[in-house]
């Protein structure tokens, strides 16, 4: 009796083991592609790169509206802490990042070290423009990434503002005047970058080879000039509205 019971237990265990092996085989062979896609979706995120909006000129080629590309620079502390290369560790990488940024911005190295000592993703610099952006982009170290933005400027402030219009700062599209009427021409085409994330959703790095560069919008040349009177601007707007 005991022998029969033992044999039954062995058979049940054998069937369970075979079932587990069969399931693992099915997942590895037949469902591999499906699970890979699911894993990629969890670990790869998409980020829009805003296109540079086209310029607006008066008839004498004086700029009435332009965009200034800016960038904010971040460091992923998750990636920094995992850094292991040529016998160096995360502390070494932090010091190297701090020295590199300090050399460009002329700030003290300790300023950047203190920023990196707390948090998972830290902002190193925000809304940077001019040649500083290019110099910071040349710093190729693990854990560093940047986010680019566009800021719209109107050099003559309220001059002809009702005619030129303005943009929505959130979605960056024209909401009045020329900015709205010629939105399809001015807006350009946004680019796209893919970001590799860890299982917790923290950014690890940017997948550069998959990045799609943005396309700058077309420029618009108006028939008015900067010193146009309000009456002539209204007439020009009415004429342009009739032709749209």
C-alpha cells in the first residue's frame, strides 16, 4: 500500500515537472517574440523633439518673430551609480561630470557634485541657449542627457501684435494672426528620440541610432514693414484673410 502511494506521488510530481518544462519551452520558443515586444514596450520610451518654428519677416527682411532653441541638461543618477568601467565606479563618473560642466559654465565643481548627491534624475542646467548648448552636447559621458525646447521671441514687443499673433506656450502652435493663419507652414515637423528605461521606469540612456531629427518650419515674408500704421496693418490682414 505504501509502495502504491509513493508511486502515485512520484507520478504526480513527474507530471508537474513535465508541465513546468513544457510551459517554459512554450514561452521560450513560441511566445518569445510576444514577450520581447511586451518587455521592449516597458523599457523603451518615446520623446518628441520639437521642430524649430519658421521665422516671420517684414518686407524688408526685418525679423518680427523667431524661435530660440534652448536645452536643459540632466543626469540619470541610476545610471551613474551603476557605472563600472576600467576599474572606475560611479563616484569617479560623478567627479568627471562635475569637472566637465564646471569647465564650460565656470561654476565650481562642488556645485555640480552637490546637485548629484540627491535624487534619481537631477537637473544640471535649465533653458540654456547660444554656444553653451553646443559645448555641453560635446560632453559624452554615461548618464547625461538633454531635453530641447523652443522659445518664441517677438523683438518689437507689442508692435503689430494683433497682426502677427502669438503661440500657445504649452503646445507651441499659433493661436492668432499670422502665427495661426500660416501654422502649417511655420510649424515644421517634430523629431523623435527613443529612451531606454530600467524596470522602474527611470531613464538609462538615449538610443541615438534611432533618433529622428526634426525639420525646421518654413519662413514667412510679409508685405508690411516694421513701421506700418495700424490702418495699413488692418488692411493687409483683411487682404491676406481673403486670399486664404
